[in-house]
């Protein structure tokens, strides 16, 4: 099995818990790309929708006010910055 070592700047230790296989690194990249796409789609949906809602504990729709919508959009923007390199 091929191993790629992820080492920070200045580190010379090539063993231990930081070792990841190429397959693990590929899987992580794919997961990040998928998360990126999902968050971009969610933001687009938030921007296009007239009204946003969440479901309460009884399964009923609770519509978000303007500030809650802005907060939801901001959270998605943060996720996009996190997952979309």
C-alpha cells in the first residue's frame, strides 16, 4: 500500500499518526468537494427562495425572519469558505 506522509513545515518525523494512504487522502478530497457542492447549492437555494423555514419539534413549519435568514446565509458562506479551497 502506498503511503503519503502529511508533515507540517519544519517537521522531520515521517512516522506516526500523521501518515495517510493515497486512498485516504483521495477520499478526504472527494468528501470536501462534495461538501463544497452541497453548501454552494444550499446558498443558491437560500438566495433564490422567497421564504425560508425550519421544522419545529411537532413537524410544523416556522418561517424565519429577516435576521434569521441573514444568519443562515452567513453560516452557509462560512461552510463554503471551509470546504471550497
